[in-house]
C-alpha cells in the first residue's frame, strides 16, 4: 500500500525510534505489567497533551482536533491505584515548524491501541475500568484519518522539522516508559539492610 509522501517520510524517519519504543512497551501479560505500562503511557501522554492544549496548530489543520485521552488516563490510574513516575521532565519540543510530527505520533498510537485493548481485556480490564484510554483510542480512527488527510495540505511544512518533532515525541515516550520500568524494579527489588 502506498501512503501519501509526508506520511511515508515520517514513517521512514521515525522507524528506529518507533521500534525502540515498541520494544519497551512490550506485551503486558499480568496486571502488574499493565500497571507499569499505564504509568509509562500516562507519564508520556499527560505532559504532552498539557503542552498541546496551549499550542497553536497550523491554520491548514482547521477542522482537525487532536484526540486527547488525559481524562481517561486519570480514571484508569485511579481505578488501579497507580501513579506515573515523578521524575519525567516537562515536554519540550524542538525548534522549528514541526508540530505535525508530534501529532503524527499521538494519533498514530490509536493504531496500536486496538491490539493493546485486547490484551488489557484479557486481564479483566475494559472501556469502563482500567483501560478507558486504550478503548477510547481504539474506537477513534477519525482523528488519525483527519490528521493524515490534512497533513498533506499544510502549506508551511518542513519534512526535517516534522521528523525532529516526531522523534522527540518517541524519545520522550521511551523516557517515560524507562522511568516507569525503573520505578517498578525499585519496588520489586528486595530491600537490603
């Protein structure tokens, strides 16, 4: 299948960062694994969505609204008595006009959410308990479609800046998941006297 040029360029430019993140997310098999995943995704999405709520989107994206899952993440964290790691720094995007790259990463996560929602469901979680954010993303392909259609029409577009922003988002997500994994390891590690 041939994708539009900008989408293809972003996919190619972010392949390594995307693969590195996927290897960290892995496949949660237990509720503890899922809680670690939840802490990591919250440490990534919540600061990025907070930053995005203050950002100005290009005029060419008029009619497109990023899909946010902040409220669902808050509820999921509460359901499972879980918290994101506290050592995650604030999200700071790189220089340049590349916000479309960040949006590409956020909206693209809906594609993987379908599989992750099935895994969460196997653990007894649902759209009403513990996995709201996944089911919200899995059911919402309209934002992904809207972004990928609009991004080809953005007049002031810089491929390199978009790739930098997308890779920065993937790196920030990887950092969030590493923090969550480190926090989990420190809890599970036997205390030494």
